[in-house]
C-alpha cells in the first residue's frame, strides 16, 4: 500500500511539471524553430520559421546562433561543422533580405 502511494505521488508531481512546461509554450512554432536551428535541421527550421509571427526577428536570432555555433566549432577544430554552420547563417541572411 505504501509503494502505491509513493508511485501515485510521483505521477502527480510529473503531471504538474509537464503542465508547467506546456503552459510556458505559448508559441510552439517558435520553440521548434529554435530547436531545429540548434540541431542544424535547415528544412525543419524553414517550416517552423514560416509559422513565426516575427519572421525577421527569428531570422536574426538564427543567424546569430549559427555564427556563434560556427565560432565555437572553429575553436574546437571541427572545421567541417563550422563551414556548414556558416553556410546556414548565410542562407538565413538571404531569407532575411527577402522578407524585408
């Protein structure tokens, strides 16, 4: 009986944490866009970018993220990754130019 009470309490705590996370996710498209940028999934980033209410702001953030990740990859001598990230930053810059 005691173990059932402990499990029930743990489940209730997990549900509460899940609810607090989903309450803060008022723009899931933006959150998924940032996730796609962080994992360098350009096709998915493009899909989610189109759902962002502030596309220019989102493109600027993505550009900065790609450049920052490229700089860090360059420092750790992951040059191929750095090149890909710089290319992605350039692509986002083109999107920014087209949308303004």
